């Protein structure tokens, strides 16, 4: 991941839980939409127009970082109370 060039002006924190889910809405004649649902709040990710090389680069970066996030969670997960789950 590259270093941020401009300072953040705001941060929105959306935490996962039982109501959190992700969905991809592919369309035949327009850019797909990625929906991140957090209960009553939804974040929609799509392009500003026709798909560009920059859009594809962002999507690949998003996929890489989501994979890293999942792996980090797997390392942090200590299992469920019944003993099932991944070892830390």
C-alpha cells in the first residue's frame, strides 16, 4: 500500500458483526457495484463512468487488502466457546 499524500479529513468506522455482509451486483451493460452492508448502513463502491485501468487497479488493490484483512482476522481468531475454530 502506498503512503497517503493528503491528510484525512474524516474517518467513518463501520464494525463487522452479525448484520455485516458483502454483495457484488454485476451488470451486463454498466459497471458492477460492490455493496458493503453494516445493518442500517450501506456503502456502495462503483466507478464514475466507463471502467478504466485505474478502476481495475483499485479493484485489485481492494481485493488484496481484503485478503490481508481476512488472514489477519484468522490469525487473531481464538475459536468459539465450544472449542471449534482456528488456532491463534
